C-alpha cells in the first residue's frame, strides 16, 4: 500500500460554536500503481481529503501512512520534503507560474531540487514530449489553451519523479473533449510511467476510466468499487539523487530577463510550497 488512512477526521473551527467536521473517520488503502478516482458532490470533502493525502495539511485525528511513513506527526519542513519527493499535484486551475515559458514551469521543481541546467532542461523537455507539448515549450501560460495548460501542469507534476500524482478536478475547467484528452494523458502516465494516480472528480464518466471508484458523501466513504480496468505494476521507488532543500544550482531563466527572474518562487498552492 502506498497510501493507508486510518480513521481520518478533519475538523475546522475546533472548540468553537461553529465547529465543522469535514472528514468523519475515513479508512482507506491505495495500492501502489493503481489509478483511483474519488468522486463525490461538491462540498463532500474531496479537496480536504486531497490536502491530507498530499501532505498539504494534517488530519485532526487518525493515522496516515504514506509509503510507510507516518505523516500526521511530521513537522512542517518534513511535510514539505515528503511532498516534494513523493507527490505530484495537478489542480483544476492549472496553477502555472505566469510570464515564464512552459519549459521553465516544468523546470521549476527541478531547479528547487538543485538539479543542474542541462539535467533540468532535458528532463523538462522529455516530460513535455510525454504530454504532447513539444511544439509549445517556449509559450507562456497565457498563450496556451486550457487543455494545453493542464498538459504542462501534468508534465510539471512529474518533474520530481513522484510515486503518486494527485489531481483535484483536473478537467473541471475544461470542455468535455479537452477533458477526455487530459484523461487520456493520465491513463498513459499510469500505464507507461506506472505511477499511482488519485483523480478527484465529480464526473462519473471519467471515474469509470480508472481502476477503482471511491465515493464519498458528507465526509464519509460510502462506496468503493473496482471497475475491472487493470492496475499497472508500480514503478520501483528511486532514491532522490539531490537534496530537495539544495540551493538552486543556477539561474532558471537563461539569459535571465532581469535579476529578479533568478528568484522565482517555487510552485505553491494556497500559500504552501508544493
Ligand atoms: N479551510 C477551511 N476552513 C473551513 N471550512 C472548510 C475549509 N476547507 C473546506 N471547508 C469546508 O469543508 C467542506 C468540504 O469542502 P471541500 O473539501 O472543499 O469539498 P469538495 O472538494 O468535495 O467540494 C465544505 O463545507 C467547506 O466549506
Ligand atoms: Mg474540491
């Protein structure tokens, strides 16, 4: 199991009159190499669950083992390290950094990992090829369509070779056809790259394309079914060759358009570094 949740509870406004229980005791295991969807109505707790799965947030109660590591007890810097090494994120709104190229966006996590210029560039180009964006590498996000932006975001999510890709409503801002194309990419990444993929969606048609559908309602798991699609053999974990906290090896943009472009912030979500 790459993910094991036991009795996960998440509450907001604890001890106040408006205390809110959003996750009400979730127990769940996800096998390495599987392609799982989590479906549920808006407000059912999907994003709250994703934040916990992605070590962006800690549960109020319960245990979370990620690759055997107990996440709930970790300090912020350790959480950040786990996220960086093990998890790739894809969001509904793409979350790309504006005014830098697709290539620079994909290079950014590698830059913060301390990878050298040539390694970053080669890896980022390989990933952009994987998602069919080799012709648009030099384009900035505002020059790309929604589907193209999401393909770049998927490439970026894979930059640090994560064992798990978490995608929160990745097709939510796209039309049906573009959404299907994005799903095709996830399926290919699952099959060819053998990653564990957790797809959060409220679209049941998309969920049927995954191996397993977990249904949540009002903060609880109310359904868990296999679709009959086959899981992939997981990719063996690889040791990270460089420290995720290593200083940037060199300026990301070359030539830098301004000295400040050497100081691009790392990819983040709601103020938390990914
Ligand atoms: N940071 C927060 N503080 C307070 N309430 C929150 C917070 N995040 C989510 N909630 C509440 O938790 C519930 C579930 O939200 P969410 O996990 O975003 O659902 P979903 O992604 O399924 O739409 C909602 O009622 C939402 O208002
Ligand atoms: Mg949500």
